[in-house]
């Protein structure tokens, strides 16, 4: 049996809860073959990010070409890209790849540590977002990219319009930082899908954004439409948050393997 191939282009989380580690665990759980291009290495644990070192653009380009030219991909997910040079390098690579792209414009870590240079924001806006099949910013990243501050569910539409202005086909505005139910808005500017889930009383949510974006990429690689892929991804990540567990002395990770213990995804 041939599994769909999905590629993550992202940073490494040494604590195993986010980044390429979260992406590959998600891909395994959702029944695709996960592959990776490492863009940066972080020293990271449940308490925060103690250090980060980006890889040379040449190394990122070589990893990408090695995988895509031989194995091929059905979907690509991008995460931490760190610098303008890496953003532009990955954008050039995506232009030549005939596969949907899920862009998670990672700006800060769960603990508030910066993961994207301020000088790279223009490159994300002008080079990367126009190539996205789906962009998946959280509320902090929306503000970082557009200046729009979301303080209630009613602001989600305004945030989506601002992000769509940079050219992605669809945008998923993640409202998880708001109070009340976990409400996300998926839209392409013409149709809207509001995704709601009860807010879970679990502080162990490290890796949520990476996991959601990777799950969307898995759905697209399986041939789902964007709304269907996002809906399935929302269900998967809600289960992963519910099963999140303590690790170390701070915020633990979501449980990527919860669905495996309950049968096929």
C-alpha cells in the first residue's frame, strides 16, 4: 500500500512537542508518510526556548530538493523559517512544487519566545503567503502580520480579510487565545466555515499550532477539500489537546498518538 507523502519544512523542537517532531508524529497518527526539511535547531523544553540556530539556506534547499526530486510530495507544510533569507528560499522552492501548501507563519513560541526575525515579516507577506493553499495564523501572528488585534469572535472576520489580502487561497484564523469556546474561522473570502469546540481545561497545549497545520496538510494529501481537511484537523487536534500531558516543569505537549489508541484515524 502506498501512503501519501507529506513534507514538513520547519524547525526542530528538542523537547519533542512542537516543530518537526510534532509534525512527524501527527503524520504518523493520520496515516501518511512524513518527511522533513529542518530549517532551524532549537534548544527547547517545557519551560521555553533557550536557544535557536537557523540552518544555511543552502542546507534547506538541498534537503528539499533531495526529497521532492526523488520521492515527491502530495502536500507541504511550512513552520518556523526564522529569517527573511529562509522564507524567500522556501518560497522559491514552493513555486516549483505542484502540491498544496499549508503555511503556518510561526512568529513566537508558546512561551512567547520570538521564532521569526522582524526583518522577515515582509518576506512572509510578499513571498510566502501568496503561495499558501491555507494559511493558519494564530491571533498573535495575525497582529504581527497585519496589525489587526482580535479581541472577540466578531473580530475574526476582519482578521481573515486582512490576511487574505496577502494572497493565500484560504485562511484559518485560530481563535484559541480568546475566552469561551475554541472558535476558528476558515474562509476564502467567499465562503465561511466556523469551527467550534469546547474549551478544554488542560494547560498542556504545547505544539497545538504545528499539529493543526500538519493535520490539515495530511487531509489535503489524502485528497480532501480544504474545508473537509480543516474540519478533520480540528477534530484531531481537539482530541490531542484533551489528552495533553505533563512533561518537565512547564507546559506539556498535546498527545499526538491519542487517535492511534482509539482505532484508525
